[in-house]
C-alpha cells in the first residue's frame, strides 16, 4: 500500500475530512488530495511525524513499509548465537503457541 493509499485509509477510518488533515499540517485540502492520489509527497519530516502521531501509527506503517501499525505490537526475540536448528525450534514453538491461542 502506498503512502497516499495509507493516508486516505487512516483518514477515512478516523472519520476525518481532507480539510481536517490539511489544518493539522498547515496545507490546503487540495494538497491532501494530491498526497492521497500520489501526485505529491510531504516536503518535510515534521509533516510525516505529525501524521504518524495523529493516527498513532509508526512511520514505517504510514509510508507503506510495514503492515503492522505500531512497533509496540510486535515483540522481537534475540536469537544471536543460536544455530539454524535452534532458531527453527523457536519458530515452531511460537507458531504452536499462536495456533493454540486461536483455538
């Protein structure tokens, strides 16, 4: 999903209008439309940070690099020093636990 598609989706999920986001970023509603259509991209990182904070998502999610809204939703396991067999065992255990949670 592109930045523009993600922005539109987040905005609509929040029941906000383009003009609401425009006020937040101090730009025109036409510029928000251009962002959503992929015709323009915010010129500074402050606008991206403002959007991510406003929608409570990570920049990776906002920019379309991740499908996980917040990094806090993911836990990382340090497997440094483990061999491939050990890593595969950890993956098997985690998948088994997830499967059990779904049942």
